[in-house]
């Protein structure tokens, strides 16, 4: 699935999302992987997530942290994420999640 690093397992990505998706679905949203390129996984939050004021917390706290654990994933991007990387790093730190480097 990637062209420059180790291959990223689609099963690995789905297992990571399976840890997060029930929480997001419970709030009327969903998570979709829209691209995997050179170790970068791009996700999109849909449904109720599109208007949620806590989207940055969900992304920085859970989604990115779980997906970064999948071998070969070097970074996780989220469409419609308008918070700066510095803000996202502060949120991740506050939540005890994986820091943004």
C-alpha cells in the first residue's frame, strides 16, 4: 500500500480503526481511510464528526495514536483538520497520546 517504506497492512489499519470506530459511531460519525501514500495515512471523519467541536481531540488523542501503531505508518493526516500542528501536539500531550513530531 505504500511506495517508499515498508508495506502497510490493510488488516492492520482496520484493526486499529476497530479500536476507535465504535466510539465515533456512537456519536453519529465515522472514520474512513481515504489514502495511504509513502507511509502517510489520510483519514476523513464523516457524519456528525464534520460539525463536531471536538474533532481535534478525537484525531490527536485516539485516531492518530492508534494508527501510528500500525507497522509502516509514518504519519496520519486528517482531512478538514484546521488546527495547527502545535495545537494538536498540545492536545495530544494533554490526553497522554502520541506526540506530533
